[in-house]
């Protein structure tokens, strides 16, 4: 298995920690993504690459009928344990286990970069009704948060952070023009250890060997204990959500 495939399938090893320590998504981003549907009615929504349900929970809380699709068994089990009122199905973006034109919106939270877009985009187009929306969201620490940028430098690994390789959603004839909007968010961490636990759910940390992971964890702890922003008690990590939306056009 190549590194990209190993990373794409790495999250299940830390599924419980993922659910515990990764951030959720701001409701404003969900509502913005659904604006083109121009309705306040309950929608049929697919959360693709749903993981442990961080975004799924927000979609359910908005009152939508949600189907969560996720290939990793441990991630999907964690989702089923934590998010209720959702239909949870095993499956990949390149082969979505949902019939043609049955959903109003497909959401992808911090996962589009793992897809084979050449196969995934026509699959997403297939399951969407004309006029439906594809929304790809990425959540990550605010690039203007100085101490976090330094923290990232202090915690560099032999495998590069996904954040250094942002990926574009390709244009596709089944979709109209792409729109983009950024939303602020906050991830509260109770202690330096809690932020280290978050970083340990990132794919780069899941694929490095034990020795390298231990060394990076020690560096992160030393950094966070030395910084006034993080050394004492709970602190907030400012986050940004970069949201992209495209409308499914009729053919
Ligand atoms: C960083 S996690 C994001 C999970 C969740 N959407 C969230 O926002 O917390 C990436 C997820 O993509 C899933 N994934 C990786 N490759 C995939 C593929 N080809 N199709 C669907 N899901 C995939 C992984 O199993 C993992 O759960």
C-alpha cells in the first residue's frame, strides 16, 4: 500500500481519540453550504467520509435526514455509538452505496484530499438531485495564529502535514461554478496534553513509527509547557473552516 493509501486508512487506529479530540464544525458553514437549495425544509443529506461523525452530528442537529458513509470500520462504529438518528453505511467516495439522484446535498468534512476525484466527482454527481449541492469543508488551525505556526514547526515529522499540501476540488461538467467562504471557529483544549492528543489523530502521526512519534510528542509537550498561551489551564485554538460549494446542474 502506498503512503497516500496508508494515510487515508490510518484514522481507525485512533477512532475513539479522534471522536474525543478533533474539532466539530460551525453551523454557519453548514447553513451557507445549503443556501443554494433555498428552502428551510428538512433535506436528504449525505455526509461522505463521515469519520466518527464530527460533521454528521451538526447536520443531524440542523434537523436534516442524514446518511453517513465511511469506509473505515472502526471510525464508522464510533460514529454509530455517538451519533443517533443517522443511517450509517460502509462505503467509499469512489463507489457510494446510495441510489441515483436521491440526495439534496453531499458534505465532505476534511476528507476530499483522500478521494480519487476523477472517480468520486461523477459518483457524487450521480447521487445528487439536479440543483443539489456538493459542499467540501476543511477545518484547520488559523494560519494567523502565531504560536500554533511555531508549534507546528516544533512538531514536524518525516511525513509532511496535509496542511502543507492543500488540494483543490476539480471543476467537473456536472457542477456549476465553485463558491468559497471561510468561517472562524474555536477548538477548546483543556491542557497541553489534550492538544497533543488532537495532533496524534492526524494521519502523519498515525503512520510514523513509535520512536518518531514519542520524540515528537516530547517536543510538543516541552513547547506547550513553555508558552504562556498554553502552559496554564484551558486554552482556545482559533480555527478556520474553508468551505467550497458547487451546485449539481441538470444535464
Ligand atoms: C480526517 S478524517 C475526516 C472525518 C470527518 N469527516 C471529520 O470531519 O471529522 C478523513 C476520513 O476520510 C475517510 N476516507 C479516506 N479515504 C476515503 C475514501 N476514498 N472515501 C471515503 N472516505 C474516505 C477516512 O476513513 C476518514 O474517516
